[in-house]
């Protein structure tokens, strides 16, 4: 048991480095966006990323999950060929539709010189490359090639930073610079992954029967993925409608920092999914419970640190420039709410083994659908009253509702319990530390050091348990 747990965390750490570096791009670019772009331009850049995230879901429509499900039971070249050829055909058809109906989707006239058709072509190029890259990055994980994964991830990060600096800082291209940089990076990432396509694609191995199984399994994940993106994007879109695009810029800056916890959850899930899929026949609930307890404690720990440290991060200066432009500081107040939202989402991810092991994927749209409905209704009610604070609370309510629903269903399918004593300990000292910190009870540095000592001691003790 101890060997299994140690191996799990070691592999998770390797892939987390690559994933976090890949996803850290948007955080590393925040100083550039918040210092060189107006709140209006930054707001539209955040909306652009949101639109791409939504359309990426349509391009992928659950095929990555299907690839994970069927990979171990099939020849790797056969399943990679089948998945890739299908994705190419689907991607072409979807790209044509996006181009034909792009006018209602593209509304960046205030910050760009490009026509909506030109921006649509940029978006299609980004989305098509990202779709293939996503599939190939999943294959790299399944083939257990962590070095390849890390190389592609680091190359993506370095190129993104360089091109954004070049187009926005050197050429002063504003929004257009961010768009072109994103387009170029997507192409280069796919080129780096091209050797995998060349070596693994064998057209004669295309299997229509396998494709039917994969599509049937993946279809319930399409509405679920759409609901997920709607939860992630509804706040920014509705802020623009019910408040202003300037508020979207403020909210987006704070949200990006709070979403560091989401990155930790997604990085964990890179190894969590393959782990429980490989053990589906063993139905090892005890292993799931032990890993889940540790991960929840880590999420609470990192969320507390982030909630205390964000003011220092925002006000840190490099060459006289703040890490986050001072026009955007008000957005930092939502960070604790967003961090808490993603702790709850982490619990949702930990409860997911039953969906795959018990083949309950048809329920996935219902979980995400509940969250989506709660999110949209809450945004509609709370944004006019509380502004972007209302948007942050709506995200929290959405994840709480869907997680409670899944936990309830798992009482029937596969009950996964956690060590509430250990979780309660870290929760109580975290709440005490935050209360003292935000109410200026005692020296701030002393509070932080005491929390670090008390929580670290407990975490080390828990991880040393066999």
C-alpha cells in the first residue's frame, strides 16, 4: 500500500511540473497584460481566452476521456489512429461552421483592426492545433513519456512569453499582439508533437467498431464539458452584460490568481485518472480514500497561503513596475472565494472514480448541468447587487451544488470516505489564521509563520503514514 501511494505521488509530481508550467502561461502573462494593456483591452483578452476554452470543448467533446478509457485494451497505434482521423474530420466540419457563423461570436471591434472573418480564421487555427495537441499530450501520458511531456510544456511557456513580449511590448500591438502570439504558439506546439503522429498513425489500422465505442463513451462528456466551460465563462460574459468590460478586466486578474488552485487540481488529475482506471477491477476504495484525504489537505493548505499572500504578490515590483498593475488590485479581493471554489471542485474530482469504474458516465451531464444552472441564476441575481464579488460567489455555489450531488449519488455507487479528523485540523487552523490575518490580530508575519509551522508539521505527519 505504501509503495503504491509513494509511486502515485512521485508520478503525479513529474507530470504536475509539465502541466503547471504549461498552464502557468496565463499567470506569467498577467504582469504584461495588467501593466501594458488598459482594463478594456485586458477584459477583451480574458474574454478571448474564455471563448477559446468553450470552443475547445466542442472540438474535443470528451474524446480525451474516451482515449483514457480504451487505451489499455487496444493496440496503441490502432486507437491513436482511430481517434486522430476522427478528430481531423470532426475538426474540419466544426471549423467550417464556426467560420460561417462567426459574426455573432466575434465582437472585438473596440480593440482590434481585424475583421470578424480574419479573427475567425485565427481562432480556427488555434482551436484546430489545440485539439490535435491535446489528443497527443494525452497519448504521451498513456505511453509514459514524461520527458517529452516536459519538453513540449517548457517550449510552450518560453515561446508564449517571448512572443507576447515581442508583439505587445516591442511592437505595441495590444489585443492583436496577444491573439497573434496565441496563434503562433499553437502551431509550434503541434509541430513539436508531430513526430508522435508520424510514428503512431497507421491509416490501415483505423477501426470503425472501436470508434463507435469511443464516441458512445465520450458523448455524455460533451454536454458536461460545455456546462463546465459555461460555469467558467458565464461570470465574465454576464459581468460584461450586467456591469462593464472594465469589471471583467478587474475580475479576470483576481480570478487568474485564484485559479492557481484549479491548476493544482488539474495537475493532480493527470495521474489520478489513469491511476483509478488501471485499478478499476480491484475496486480499491481504501487507496482512493487515503489519496483523497491527503489531496484535500494540500488544497486547503495552498489555498490558505494564496489567500494570505496575494496582496504581497500584487504589490511586488520589478524595475519599478508592479507584478499586477495597480489599476487591477481591487480584483484581488475575490481570490479567497475562487480558491475555496476550487477546493470544492477538487473534492468533485476525487469522487469521480465511480463514474468510470461503475460506468455511470450518463450521469455526468446532470452533475455539471446542476452546477451550470446554479451558476447562471446566481450570476443574474448577484452581479447587479455585488458586482464581481457576486460573480465569484456564483462560481462557489455552482461547485458546491454539483459536488454535493455527486457525493450523494456515491453513497449508492461507491462511497469514498476521507479522514475527517485530519481534514478538520487543517481546516480549523487555516480559518483561524485567515481570521487573525484579515482582522490584523497580531503581527502578520508571525501569523503566517505560525500557520506554516503548524500546518507543515501536520502535512508531513500525514504523508509519512503508511
